[in-house]
């Protein structure tokens, strides 16, 4: 059977793998967003004691300093030896924790880009720290964070392909199955896979750029 006939026949499996990659991407970015925002706020506005700050710093340094493929092996084979966890769940947990470490620094830079005098002015007007963050600081920091967060989105799309090393049947593993069944045609199959990743990446970036333009304040962002 010709390789193009095989691709047409097996293209639904590639789309199925792409769907798994998208679910993995959304899940890990959501975990990373919640963790990253919480860590950022605690580091900037929480207690300055070592008991609070050092564990957060250690977490951030570890997950940013170890290759993700090593972390996948450690989490999957380590946790599965104690608890019954699927490869997909282990991938979400590992990549979500790692994304949280990176997103915490994205949000931290965004919050620090807002002049500190605005917090002081809000507190002087009688606003609590929480209200000042919510109504004054966060809306400005969110605008500053979209650009760097777009880079995190693109990076995590590509890193979802590494989940195949622990058995997650996402797009890359589906491609391996097709190559194995056809006993070759590596370049053609992975060219199609690359195109699917590229389309997903560009679509997501376009939506984020449009969102950034919508939130832009004329004469302020530039």
C-alpha cells in the first residue's frame, strides 16, 4: 500500500493523538496557571519568612533545573510503585508542576512591572491588600504577562510530545505506530505530524495575540 494511502487511512488516528495532546496541554497549563499564580502572590505579598519562601524557591529551582524527560520517568515510575497512576495522569502532574514553576516567574515579572507606588496609593485610599491586588495590580500585570505566557504555551505544546516516553498515546506515539506498521516512511509521517503541531501552535498564538490586542490600552502598552 502506498504511503499516502496509509496516511489517509490512518489520519483519524493522528487526529485522535492530536486530541490527546490538546487535552494534556489544557490540563497542564491549567495546573501551571493555578500553581504559578499562587506561588507568585505568596512570594511577592506573603510572609517573608524562610519557612514560607524557601520551599517555594526550592520547588521552582528543581522543576526548572531538571530536564522534563527525566522528571517524567521519576514521577511515573516512582509514583506508580506506590499508587496506581496512569501514564496520562503522571504526564499531566509532572508537566503541570513544571509549568507552574515557569509560570510563577512569568507572573512574578508581570506583577513587579507594575510600579510599587500604585499599591501604596491603593492602601492609602483605604483598600485592603487583597482588593488592591485584585482591582489595581492584577489587571495591569495580566496585560504584561500575556506575551511571555504565549511563549510558555508554545513551549508546552512541543513538550507534550515527550509524554510518549512513558506510554501516553498522543500524536507522536501514533506516528510511531504508523511508521511501524508501514516499516518506513519516517520523513513523510513526521512531516504530517510537524504540520499538525505547527497548525495548533499558530492557532493558539493567534488567539492569544488577539486577546493581547483586545486588552491593550492605547498609548500605554507601547
